[in-house]
């Protein structure tokens, strides 16, 4: 096993530990993007979550991106060919985000120093719930090991999001049950 593969395995293990250790969604997502950026030796990483109407991708967590880049504007699924394709379940890579027509904010990518981008979907029960992206400062083609690592982390991230959603629903149901019980006890 090469050192590079070992680093991906170790990084995946670290992500799995974080997912299993916490139901704090923002903390888990921040750890995931940090771990991915470090493991893949890229400029930045972000995880975006599809909002309920499925029209926009909302920032879940990021590392390595400037505040001005984060505030550049909404990621509208219909205007971002990159994300539209990824949300259909495909892994997409762009060699040059500064010039590719599928990248929604080419000028902002140039100002941020972003060249290549790899995007993988977060899937739960064959439905996209978001995307995981890495950004490279130089033009590059991501290799098979990098793509497999990203897809594995994206799957784990989707599980983390689903677990958090289910936990919140369970907590709400529990709170309603307790409230109902106290009402019955008071009567």
C-alpha cells in the first residue's frame, strides 16, 4: 500500500470517527471539509446542502475559501451546470473553473485563485441531498484514488446529514410525547 493510499485510508477513518462521535451537524461538516482538504492537498473544500425546494445549494461547511468568495451569491441549481450534473448522481471534474461554462461564478473563481474543481454528490436513498467540492489552485486532473476517496467521504457525509435529520425528528417527537403526557397527567 502506498503512502498516498494510506493517507486516504487514515483520513477516511478520521472522518468516520467524527461522524460517529457527534450529532452536531455543523461540527461534523467542518471536520469533514478540513480533513478532505488536508488529505487531498487542495486549496479548499466545501460541502453544500440542497435546500428543501431543491433550487439552491446552501453552504454547510468550508475551509480554505475567503469570506468574499463565500458571499459571492447563491448557488442556483438551474444556473450551475456543474451542480445540476452532480445532483443527478454524477461525479464531475472541471479542469479550469475560470473558463468552464458549467461553473456559475467564473470571475469569482479567477479572483479566488481556483482552477480545477472536483464535485461529488451526497446521496441518501438514491436522492441527492448536497455536494462535496474540492478546489485546486493549479489545473489538474484528479486521479481514480482521489475520486474514490471523495465519493466515499460524500457517502459518509450524506449519512451524517441523514442521521442528524433523523435525530432532530426523533427529538421533536419525544418532546411532543412528553408534552402530551404532562397534559394528560394534569387532567
